[in-house]
C-alpha cells in the first residue's frame, strides 16, 4: 500500500514538472520576437565574424523568417601528415591562389536595397534582410561550389547597416589598411559600391587607400608599393598614426638622400618623391580637402568616411587627426561599435564606421591570426600561426630579437632548417620561465604563443608582404639585414 501511494505521488510530481517545463517553453517561444526587438543597440551591433554550423543555420533561418525542424551537417575529415596540418604546402598554396584569382569578382559586399521617402521603416528592414540573405547564400555557394575558403566575415547585418550609412553620407570613402599587407585589407568591391551609389545619388564620390603604419616600410618598400598601386590606378597615400606629433620622425622617414637614391636606382619607375612621401597629420587633412569633389556638400561641409578592418589603426588615425583622444583605442579587434561623426574642422567632418571584416579569400586560419583579424587571446589552435611566423622570419632574426637559441632537427635527420612551432615556442617558453606545473614542468607553449603572436601583430617581429609577383625574401631583405 505504501509503495502504491509513493508510486502515485512520484507520477504526480513528474506531471507537474512536465507541465511547468511545457509552459516555460511556450513562454520562451512567444517572447522570442519581442525580446529581439527590445535588445539594446550595443547588443545588436556586436560583431559576428565566426559561427558554428548550427549557429549559422539558425541565424540564416531567422533572417529568412522561416521555421525548421532539423538539418544534416556534412562532415569532412582532414588527413594529417608530417607537415603542420594547419598550413598548406607550396603546391596547395599556388593552386588555392589560382582559384581565388579566377573567382575574385564574385567577392562582394552586401548592397543596401533601393528606397525612397515612401518606403516605410518595416519595409526597408525586410528588404535589407532579404538582400543580406541572398548575399550570404552567394558566398556560401562560392565556398561549396568552388571549394574555396573564405575568411571569417561580418555576419551581423546591423554592422553592415552602419557601413551603408557611412558610404551614403560621405563624399570621400577612405579605406585604412596596414602597410604590412595592404591588399589584404583593401576591399575592391567596396570601391565599386561607392561609385554605384554615387550614380544613384547623382553625386560625386571618391575612394582613397590610406596605408597606415608606413613607418614599418623602408623607402625601397614604399617605392615598390607606390609603383604597383599607380599601375593599378589606385589612389593611395602613406601615413603613420604611431608617429603623430613627432614631426622629426616624419622627416626621418622622408629623408631626401634616401628618397633620391631610390629614385635614381630605378629611373624608369614612374614613381615620384611625392608618391613615396609619408604624410604628416596636417598633410593628411590637406589631402582630404584636395581629394573631395568640388561640390561636396550643400552646407559646405566635407564628409570623410573612414572604413577599415579591426586593428589596422583606424581609431589611432582619428586620434592623430584630432590631436586628443576622442576615440577609444584598443589592441583587441572590433573596439568601435557605432557609426559616429567627428568634427575635425569647420569644413571636414569624419564619419567613423565600426571595424568591419570584409569577405576575403583565405588559405589558412593561421594567416588571419597573423593579420590581426582574429583575437589572439581567444585562440585555441596556436601551432599554425606560430609555424607561419617561423616560415616568414628567418631563424637567426628570431633568435636575435628574443635572445634565445632554437634547437632544430638536423638536415641529416630530415630537418629543413626552419623551426617548427613546438621547437620555437618550447625554446621561448623555457627562456621566459613559462612552465606548466600541472604537467610535470613542461614548457607552456600556449602562453608563449600568445606573447609571440602579439609581438608579430604589433610589428616587433616584422614581416611585410610584397606587391603581387615579387619574392617575399627579396622584398624583406633590408629588414632581415637589420
């Protein structure tokens, strides 16, 4: 009798629990749309560049306004061999670049749908979501159909809306890029979009590529980049936000003797001293005024849109122009979250767009880490980026910079002379006392990798990508010699 009553009470308890759980599920489902509308703006503008397969499926379904039950995921198992599994061989790298080049015109940025005064806010938002969804489907087809790898790119439509507003409002759109790899940070299709929007609005809009951190380039390297950019009819200028306020440092970068030697070394270059010149803060503002179209604005103000990847120095450039810290600066990608206007002078108004990761082709995840696109502190896999650093910077230079000795496998035993990630990080960790007490006193290579990769992103370990068609070792010969 006692057992029967206990069994009855247990069944009643489960029924109550199930009933409450069902009611909570219904409340959550009913409040999903209301909750999304009530989100604060800072949450809506959180940058999203990487999603798990399930997260991407759910966000795509939400954009499309559809319901679903389940989906199957295609799982691919990668073969691992003796080489670092997160890097490509030379043959694979070459084949990947050829496929990328043949499909580069399909690498676009999302367009804002056409609208006018009669378009309601709800209609515009629905059109924007539909257009954004089509754009994401096109990029997905590029990956699945062509077997290409895309970089993590901005998947939050709210961030792209900030870009649309900046481009619509500005008469000059400035793409700020890192001098160590200018083409990686340049979006060609954004320049096309600027021209398209100018025709729609019946206005004149200009593009400018501002190569920041130019102090990391030698005079010779600036000449080679200037020659390439001029041959491609790209409007460009060199700048260094890090040297703002140090006019003597700008003078050292633009020494007449060094520039003259470079010009004399290749007289048929078509490059002038002005092309190689690193602008000071005052000269940069003058360039904005010269670049702006004559009829820039009805009220006489010139709106300059500033666009760039996280960590290229966009906020530092604005701070340099203002002469005071008006924009927060951080080494963590994605610091600026909102479109904002900043009055530089009575004539020039800066339109600062949030740091934006454009869709681009990638060979490996390691390349994105070394380019400062992905935050280093959130890394789980560090051997690929560390191995890439070892491939780019000679072993002797790494040893001199850190004052360490890296023991590599002898060539007789199959070594190549290039340190592996484990050999480099192990030597650095031991030298700095990074030891894991929980693992029998083994070197903490994970901690060492974060220090080393941050040094690479900051430029302590300096490597500069050359213009297309040039040998990287030859391009960096002056850096290696130093």
